[in-house]
C-alpha cells in the first residue's frame, strides 16, 4: 500500500471504523496534509494564542476521559459507619437499648452520630483534596503557544495546539504529525500491536485507500508512549473524541465482580472443589477487606490488626465482669460489662486518623509539595555555556551572564592557551567590551566555524528574540545553553537552516551574523542521545547559499557531514583524528591524554563537559531508517570541548544539610564526569569541601565512576562499610544496582529522577520521586511528582510525614494508655463488693462512656493536629518494621496506664476506707441512698481524677520526652465533693510527679546508653576519618585493577 507521497507502507491490519471527523475537519486527518490541517484548525506552527486556547477549552472541554465523577458521599458515609470499631459501638448501643438503659444508650448513640459525621466531613474533604492533587500531578505536555514553549497539564490541551513529543512522553491527545525524526510509538493499548510503530509525518493517504487506525502512520494517538525519536504535530481530537475515548465510551457502564479466579488444572476440567476454593477465597478476601487487614497503608493494616486484638480483649473483659458477678441477669452488671468492654476499644481512633491524614495532606499543599504554578518550570534548568576549548585555536570564556537565554548577555573573552595552561597561569587575555568587538570576528577561522556548526546543528533546541526584546529558549536545558553559545557567534540553528542568508521571509528574531553564511543545511538523519551510548549524532547536507538574483550552480555537488556531541569519553572512542592548528592530525595517545587533561580542568570548575566532533559522509543511503548507528559513529574528527555551568539552587546546600541532620544519607548518581560530579557534590554539601584532608584511597571509595562500581560483585559491594556518596557516569542499571545494594542493607530508599532511563530505579525504590519537568514514563513509574522540581520540597514532605507519624503515635499512646487505666481500674474495682455480694463499681457506666468517648476523644483530635516538635528533623528515621509500636511506646503505655489506674484506685480506697465510713452500701450502682453517700463521693473523686488525667496526659503527650513544664504549650451517678478536691489535687500532683519522673529516667537512659540516638552528619564523619573503613578488600581489588 502506497501513500500519495510514495513512501512504502505496511499493509493495513484492520479496517478503519466510521467515526465522527475530529475537531470538525473536512475529512479524516490522515487524508489531509499538514498545511490543510493547519488551515482547517486555524492554527500555525507557532501555536495558538493563550486567548484562543482558552476559548477552545471552553468550547471543547477538558482533555479528560469520563471516569464517573469525584468521590461518592454515600460510600464515604457507609464506610464511616460500617467499620469494625464503629460496629462495636453500635452493638453496645443496641445492648443498652435492649436492657432499657436509656442514658447509656443515648450517650453511645450520640457518640456514634458525632464520630460518623466528623469522620465523614473530614474524609470527604480529604478525598476532594486528593482529587485536586491528582489533577495537579497529572501528566504534562510540551506545547507551543504564541511561539513560546510551555509545559501544561494534558487536561488543558485543545484542538489546534502544537505539541512537541520526545522519548518517554505519553501522547496527550490524537495528533496529526507535521515533523518526525526516527519517531516510534507504542500503541499496544489502542491497537494491540506488540511492537512500536514507526511514524512518518510526510505520509498522506487517499480516500480509496482503506487504512486502519493502526496503519495511519501520520497520526499519533492519545495514551500511546513515545519509545524513540521526536516529533511535532497538531492536536486534532481531545478527551472522549480521541480513539481511546471511543473505546472508553464503549466500555462505559461495564463492571467486574470482586472474586478469586477459579484455578484451572492441567486436565482442563474444573471440579467443584476449585469452585469451592474460589468462593471461600472470595469470602476470605471480602472479610479481610472489611476488617482492613489486606487493604490500605502498612500503618492502617497494623491499626486494623490492633482493633481486632483489642476487640478480643474487650470480650474477655466483659466476660470477667459477668463472671465476677456470677453472670447475674442484672441490667447494671450488663451495662458495666459493656462499658468495661468499650473502655478497651479506641473508638476515636478511626476518626482521629482520618482527621490527621486530611490535615497533613492540606499542610503538604501549603508547603509546596504540590505547586499550582506551572510557570515555575520556566525558571528551571537555565544552563549556560561558559567555556569552549578548540584545540586548533584556543579557549573562549563567557563571564557575567545575566540572562541565560540572551546570546548578547555576558562578557566574552579569548585566550590562545588551553584550559590546563590557563589554570596553571591563572591569566586570560580579555576581549574588549562586547558591543565593540563582535564575537563573529573569529568565524574566519575554519576550526571555529566547524565547531559552531556542530554546536548549532547537532542540537534540537531553539533560541528566539521576542518583539519586546526578551529572549526565550525551547528545548533541553543543556542544548539551549549550547545553542545560545552558537547564536552568540551568529551560527544559530535557524540561520543555518534558512533558504538564503538574506531571505526577507526568514525569522527576523534570529540574531543575524556579520559573517557571510555561504551554506544552507538540511537534515537527513538523526541518531538521538541514548543513556547507554551517551552521545547524539545527526547527518546534514550542506549546499552553497544563493544570493537573490544569483544563478543556481547545478554543477556544485552537496556535501554530507556527520555531526556528533556527547560525553567526552564516548565521543573520543569514536574519533580517529583531531583538528589542530596544523589541520586534521592523527588522534594519538598523547593527544588523547591532553584532551582528557583539559576536560579535567574544565570539569574541576563544576562545568558539565561535552565533546564535539564531525566527519564527512560519502555513502549514498536511500533509506536512513534502521541504518546501523555504529556505521555512522566512527572515524570522527574531534573539534573541541564545551563546558556548561548548571548552577545549583540556592537552597540545595541547606537542604542537603537538613537531610544529614535528619539521618538521611544523600547519594548522588549522575551521568556527569567524575570531576564535574565531585565539584557539584562539594557545592551542595554531599561530600566535604576540604577533600585535601581525605586520603586518596579513601577519596576513591567515596567518589566512584559507574565502571568502578559495576566492576564490583554484589558480595564486594556488600562488603563496603558504606556505599559511595557519588557515582559518576551512571547508566540505568547502575542506579538499580545502587538501590538493590541499599535494600540489602535494610535501608528505605527514595529515588529521584526525570528521564526515561531513571524509570527502572524509580520503580524498584521504596518511594520513586519524579520531577515535574521530566518524562511521562518517569512520572508513571514514580510515587510522588514534584511539580516545582525542588529538592527542598522533598524535605517538606519528609518533615510533614514525620509530624503526622509522631502525632499518630502520640494519640495512639494517649488513647491506649487511657484504655489501660480504665480497664485496670474497672477490673480491680470488681473486688469492692457490698453486703449482697455485688461488685460496687468505682466508676459508673455513664462515666466510663463519657471518658472513653468524650474526655479522651477530643484531646486525641487535638494531638493529631499539633505542630512538629523542634527535633523532628534531628532524629534518625523510625524503624519501619516496628511502626508506631516501638518498645518506648509500649513501655510508656504500660507505665502511664498502670500509674493512672493506681492513682484512681487509691483515691477511691482513701475516700471509702481512709476518710469514709468503710461502708459500700447496698445497690449503689444505680440508686442513691444514705448508705451510698461515701461510695458516690469516692466515685466522683475517681471520675474527676481520671478525667483530669486524660486531659493532662494529652498535654504530656505533646512531647514524649521533654518535660511538661518546659513545653510552650444530674446525668452522672455521683454527688458533689468539697474537701475531696484536695485529694484530687494531691493525686494530680502525684500523677505529674510519676510521669515526669519516668520521662526523666528515659532522658538519663538515652543520654548515657543511646549515644547514637540523633542522626550524624556524613560530612563531619568523613572529615573526621570515620570512613577509613572503606579500605577493604574490595577497594584493594580495585586498586590492583587500576595498576
């Protein structure tokens, strides 16, 4: 099958379906040329204006599939009511109503309603917040609007937008391609094609050709993934109008049942036992899901297990109460048994956990973990080319650059010496002011001209001057920096690709060159940058440029050249010659060492160094697609080096220091050269600045190249006391090996990345963190996306996560200590029996319910919202296997609970037996009489003590170790008390004395017995020689290999 332009096509594998023409085009877009699509969409290669895009967004709607709306209020309310802990309360309420204990049942009913409503409101708000965050963290697309490159969320793309696609991107909408270079897309989601499909933007089909969706090579479809090359095109359909949207519409309304699959034996015959196992498995999964034992986060699953254990203890406590009273059919005893059971159930745990998570999510938004301002991406990655070394001529330096996109910004200077000679002499011959001497004066030198041609053409970035005089760049930050450098010399990409140098139709915003451009260039092929080969090559054809009115020189044959740039080591391996002042000379070992020395000199300044090379291409290749890359990238001629400076963010150093203080070790895995990586790591504090104090053998262990690290076996890596802090020239598998090595040491690993090559390591890390400006493949593999690409935002998330974890631990400790205190008080109180042999309760059932559901519940909510303690980022990470139930928490729980219980029982005993009549009366659990006066007063004092203890314990829980005094911070069956208040105050004083004494003992123990409690600073450790353990057998082996 042939399209009208004559390019060969694969026979169609499916018939086209009849569907509405996208965006009102006259015909299906694969039948239209790019010019026709542009005219019918009223768009242009410069893109839509912002105003027009807003109008089209209002007319066509957001570029989203219909997924059925936001969170369901009914489901959330049902989930709040039908959970294990709430059902225990409902069961207790039913028992209370059954025995006609109206007060108790009313209190429980009120608490059920309050907990359900509070939990519903907070969870609904949290779900709405998460929906908005998912919108903010949705995939992004690179579009051109008003000639400017922008990054927007895919939902805001409209028909007519011009979208740029690159490797790793998820195609945001259906697109008619207008440019493509080695472009392939994985369309398995749409067509089922197992292999990526090679696209051809130049293809145009006719109506008599029956072309299936999968064979329309000039279209790119929404949700497909770019696997190779790059492309640009017009958006022709969005949302439910896309091909994937048609499938979603056809599937809408269909649902699946939650059940275990029926196992199919090798014989192919399914027996009734297989169905029985599937049914039982489904029932088991449903029960575990309802109990929360197989869903949710690890913390939620642990709390669900805790609830199950406490429910069992509650049943045992209720049976003990009934057994102590010989299972009498007495309503008071039954209510007391219910109250005793409820005092063990942390009824407020679910609602407090929901509130804490909801508040934490909102606080993360406020702390810029998610940033609404997408324009923040425009300030990222402004890399500048500061040094260029051309062996045949000398070294160029650009200083005082104020605008990284403006080729006229900065002071250029030139020295005939190499970077190594400049570094040794520390002198450089300055040029005159830039406005007095045009940098293009050096373009008369052929070596400089060749260098600038590679810098400009082996480059996908573009630099433009806007009508208001401002400059903007579009593309990768590294390539923008190189393009600005070439444009400074009048060798911008647009100028070289223009039809004629003085063509008035040429873009007037491109900086003109005072040096005559005698050639025009057209691209034939591109071999894109790959993380394995670490270089990029293009094949261009040059022709003599014609002046207006000049006759065409048909006898002049065009010249084809291969242009290459990339990592210095990888480019040098492809070079057999070097351009020097004497011309092209053989690339000997001495010349290679000289180039590497100059690269080290540039890299030691913190510059990212790339090498540029070229060669003449003489073969005639009719079809470049599929041509072997290794046949092109050989026999190259080295032209020079270029050094780019990517200034670290101002907050990077402080952020790394905070990581060290928080016990977080920062490892830097980069594709930069070893010297560049070392200089940057020093600037941001990953390694110490005073490296001269570190022995050379130790320094070789702290900073490795990927080749050195990969040369070690897993056993040798595990033998290293500490893994290297900096690994340079990393490949994707090196990053995965580092994550695996950290996992083998029991570390919790968070990995950051932005490229397609980072996605494997993001996937295997415990937490993958993708940059907002990175590829969609990396974002899909990550757990967190930082829209602002700011390392400090990771610290904000860590701090907020630790605050939430601490608060959850505090309110769990508070509520369980209270439960222990009440449970012990009520069980021990069973020993107080009146003359009829019935236990006299030290607390009435209503008092118990009030303390459990009100007095303890409200402080727990407050504990979930308090600010972080001052040392939250000075502690090492917690043990993720233990979670909140550390030895300290378990011991605190017992100490505080038993101490409060002992004080409550002692207050009851002192009032009844010490100062009272020692008479427990008769029937004092329900009715008041003169004989019950002492019991009622003792019960009131016990209730007051326990109430105060619950409130004061909440204050004590604000900090688990710091002293309370140093922190900034009738329905009831009892009668009034007078002098008993003194006893309450005494008991309160004893409560504080006991808790403070316990905290003091903990501080003494930690101070003397746990010296490593606080996180240590790796930089200080390194300078003190703590890493001397690196001199291991593995490192000795590496030394032997080097020798």
